[in-house]
C-alpha cells in the first residue's frame, strides 16, 4: 500500500508509520472487533469500521488511514469522544470507581504480573475519566497522564481528586 491512495467518502488520511515514519510496505491487519467508529459521527464519515495496517519496515500495528490531526483536535476539544452516556450515574465518583475497579483491576493485575513490575510510575496517554490512574495511585504508584478532552480532564480532577494530572 502506498500513501498516494486517498480514502474515499471519509475524511480520513493515510499517514506514514507513527513509529518509524516509513511510507510504504504496509500490510492489512483488519479485524471485526473494531466497531466503535460508527458512534464518532463525522470523524469517520463513510466508514463502517476502521482499517489497521502492519508497517512493513518495523511491524508496528496502527490505525491507517485515520482522521486528520486537525479533525482529531476538534473532536477531543469538543468533548465528543466520551459523550455523556454515563454522566448521571457517574456524577457520584464512587459509582464510576466501582465500574473502573470491575473493568480495569483484573487488567492491571495481569499487566503487573506479566511485566514483573512491582512499583513505580505509570503514564496513561488519553486517560479518559482517569480510572486507571486512580487505581494505580491507590496501589501506591506515581500516576501521570494526559487527556485532551477537557470534560474528561475536569472529571478526573474534580471527581477523582487527581491533582497530579
Ligand atoms: Zn514502522
């Protein structure tokens, strides 16, 4: 696959490999498991599911094509990634943390067990409501992260009391 091909119908763009910057030699790595993009409206307009590629140079698996950086910036800055589906239920932070423990604790346990890491610092890129960071902090880890969605960032700060974000 070469970068010259443009996505038809959607506004997504082909990008070089995010890891090594190679612009050719991509192999398809599509899956039926990625069905979330329909809910993102115009961001993926015209696509039923995202496309994934394996970089022929370094092997990095990544979404490609993808929305432009400008479109993604607008999308996150307007808090459209996690619309207020559960905002009423999660107004009480303990309700959200109950969900976070149910959803993430087992995954954290697995990651720690398989990595052999016991204690340290964790950095979550795109931490959402901040549940994973809160759970790591509760385990004594130094927790850091970035979140571009200002509604989610405010939730993590105000509801979870995460002053280290
Ligand atoms: Zn690469």
